[in-house]
């Protein structure tokens, strides 16, 4: 199993470390040849406008969207979550998403005054223990389509619960950064989903 980490900008190394911890072999992805070789991809935290622009300029955005449509497992944290959206609010004019998950994501949603915060997040999909959520100019999910599972929420401004982790099929996204905490359960969930996906593909070939 080869897991790619999109390495255009952002906290690539932290994701590599977390994935290695889960027993995955990783490869940095910067071109479409590398993109073809991987069994799953992580889009790191960073700056979604920059990563999107670089991906478009390098001719990587469309091949990436194509692999998503083919059903490649993909995980995005923070900026990565924004990139997985079908619709982005508060981004650059017309900022495209990869539409891996049927959701509208609002950039920098938690607001300037609380640009960064940490909070314990209940996420039953990874176990009973809450995970420490590190939110850095984080987005939230404003709308999800019917096929999307909400995996976690946190109280946002006005004590309204805001969606911060979602899954749709083989696509997973968190508004926070599990790669920064040393808690590798989200990465393990993702690596396991790649394994399950590979077994399914092998079954289909038989
Ligand atoms: N605000 C950033 C963006 O729009 C995301 C921040 C992050 O990844 N920590 O991409």
C-alpha cells in the first residue's frame, strides 16, 4: 500500500510521520505520474488557496479530481478539508473544490478573534476517547448532502454546534489537525479504509 501526501504546501512532514506510525509507506505527490501510483492521498493542512492555485498551475488539479471520481481514498485536514468540498464559501472568487465530499465548507469560519483554539472532540468513529482538536484558522462544514456522515461537531460562536469531521465513502475530512497531536487514530482509520478499498478492488478483479 502506497499512501501519497500532496506536497505543494502545508504540514506534509507531520502527515508523513502519522502515516508511517500507522504502518503506511508514503510518497510525496507533486506530479500526475506520482498521483497515478498511489492507493490513497492525504491533503495536508496549510493554505487551501495556495495549494489549489499550485495544483492548477502544475496541471495537477484535474488529474486529482479524476482520481477522486474514480474512487481513490482521500483524507484532508483543515486546508485539505476545504479542498475536498463540492463548494467553498469565503475562498478566492470561484475557488474550486475537488468534490470528494458533497458538502459546503466555509473557510476561516471560526473567525479572526479565535483564529486558533484547541478543544476535545468526540469522534466515535475512532473510539470512545475524545481526540484533541487543534483548530488553526479552521473551516467548518456548513452543509452536507444526504450521503455524508457527520463524524464530529464542536460548539462554535453562539454555542451553535458546527460540523468539523465528515466522511463520504472513501473520503474523510477534519477541520482540525490530527497530524499535530501524536494521536494517530484518524490516520489509522484512513489507512484501514485504504486497505479495505484495496481488498474490494481485488475481489472485483477476481
Ligand atoms: N485557513 C486555511 C485555508 O483557508 C486553513 C488553515 C489550516 O489548514 N490550518 O486554507
